[in-house]
C-alpha cells in the first residue's frame, strides 16, 4: 500500500510539473473590447505549451484592417517561440480613415483635439490589461509590431504613449513617417500635438526597430501615399525608411540624448507582412524576457 501511495504521489508531481510547463492545447479566439467609446474585436492565439508568463506580442494590421489574416501570418512563429499573440482589429466603422487609425484619432474632422481616451493609440494599454485578466497572462510587459499602416501606428504610438509597458517595438515597411520635428505640422511632424522636446528624448530612448523589406521599392504601389511631404522622404518605402531613420538619428544627436533605435533590412521581401514576420520575430525576442 505504501508503494502505491508513493507511486501515486510521484505521478501527481509529474502532472503538476507538466502543467507548470504548459502542456495544454493551443487556443484561438477573439473577444469584444470597449474603451474610450470604441469597440474592437481582439483576436488572440496561445500556442500549446505556452506558459502564463509567455511573451505577449501585439501585432498591428495594415490599411486592410484584416486582423485575423495577420493573426494567421504569425501563428506558426508563435508556435515555434511560445508567444501569446494579440491582434486588435481597428475597424473602419470605429476608426474611419487613416487619420483615425494610424494617425491616432488625435483630432476630429474640424481639427479640434480629441480626448486622449479616444485615441487609437490609447487602446493598447487597456487591451493588455484585458489580456492579463481574460487570458490569464502573468506577463508585466509586451512587445509590439506593426506592418505598413500598422507600422505607422507603432511609430507614433512610441511618442504618444510614453508610459507604455512595451519592451521592444518594430515598425515594418511604413509608407511614410511622422518626423521628430517640433516645427513641422502633424502628421508629418509634431507641431500642433501635445508633444515637446522631453517627449522626443523619451521616444529616442525606447528600443524601436525600423524594419525594411529590401524589395519594397515600388513607387507606384496602390497604397503608397504621394504628397510633397511624403515624397520628400523618398519615392518608395525602402528609401523613406532610411530617410526617417537618418533624420531621427540626427535629431537625437542634436539633442545630445541617447538613441536606442536600430534599422534593419530583410533581403528579397517586398511589401508583405508574412514575408517580414520571421525576421521581425528574431528582432523581438532579445528583449522578450525582460
């Protein structure tokens, strides 16, 4: 009898150990999130074996507002690295036009400031709290990646949510950029926003990766903006990314402030989230354990 109980106890301890390591099946789904008067569908995927403390990765979709498709692009990578994927959907109904989505919903149609709680950028932090509560995540920080219009979102989120619990940000293949200039009007610069020199210093200190597909060089791409301000940054995304990074590096040097941004390129990739994702994951993981 004593041997039986010892065997039972040993098997129980093994079971507890396996549970702690995370042997449950993969889970996929979505939930409705409300904040600041907005409603968003939040897609999520937890790989089999992912622990409660697994890294949390926000993926921000592009102009197509195709959050579930973006989730699909990242599932295999999430499985490999045991990362909890969170993909909020900024619908065209809730955030009409790029002004409301990737430019933040900072101003209404008459140009008046919108309350901070209604900004698109203001959705991420409370979604993270909802993820911790609903999905049982014990993570205290997160990673964030955006592609195309989503990259524009991430690049501006960096400035407008300085208290964000984010450990690394990736802006991949943005079509054009908000330059770190206080004398250039928003959305091409910071003039007219709540940002100041202190905000620039804070943003430059954050670990942002500007990630560019080396084959993203089509000046006639259907979703590429062509205005005098955008074209001054270059005639295609690859050139504009280099222009932006050099401009930001020079601005940080002029302020004599730390500059923790990096620029990286991905060979043979055009304007593709799926093509950029593997390289992006490699850049995200070094800080995921923080």
